[in-house]
């Protein structure tokens, strides 16, 4: 269990920050109604019913949480060469998982998950007045780029080698086997 604690902590941090950002922005824009905790995660309830939601306000409510978590992932990624030297094993591994989770979860959430259920994509697409498939395509590209960054830059730094199908590089970097 001890070895999974950093991963679990990173996932909890992600959920709290992501859903907390939804709640904070909704509160600031007078759209916050309630916050629920389900067995599968957190849910922010808004005042305006889905069918009545209009305008750019929904880009902020639905999108800022994604921008925030991705930004945290990128900041940690930029600092990875410093973070890898943290002597405390828990915090060292936590930094790895924060990079992994924060760089992959929202691009996955905005590209692949909408094929199964709505989520943030609806608010972003509706608020911007553009086709959701365009946003999904953009975030699928972000997902693939972030995945390559993790494979080529993060895995070697932490000494991780895998033959898992999802983590085989699409592009080979000069000097890598």
C-alpha cells in the first residue's frame, strides 16, 4: 500500500484542485449551488440547468479547472530535473505522479471521455459556440504530445522502463533505442 500512496495522493490532489476550481469559479460568477461527493468522485452542482446555460461564462466555469491542472502539470514538468532529486521518497514519487496525472487526465477528459459522457467539454463548446469535436481533436493532440513528453523526458529521468502498449513512443528521439 505504501508504494501506491503517492499515486493516490496525486489523484486526490487533482480531484480537489480540478473540482475546487469549478466550485470557486462558479461561486465567483454566482452559479454555485452545491458540492457533492460520490463514490466515483466529486460533483459541482450549478444554479442554471444545463438546457438554459448560455454565454462565455460557461467557458470559465467548465474550462478554468482544466487550464489550472494542466498548468500545474507543466510547471512540475519544467521543474522535473530539480524535483527528481527530492530526498524524501514519498515527495519524490508524488512529484512524478503529479506530473503524470496533471498532464494526462484533463486532455483525456476533454478528448476521449466525451464519447462516453459529457463532462467539461459541453460547457466549453457551448460557451465558445464551436463544435465539441474540434475541442476534442485539439485535446487529443495535447494528450498525445503530453504522452510523448512523459515517455521521452519523465520516464528516463525516474528510471522507468515499460513495454505497456499505451506507453510505446510514437516518435523516436535521436540517441534513444
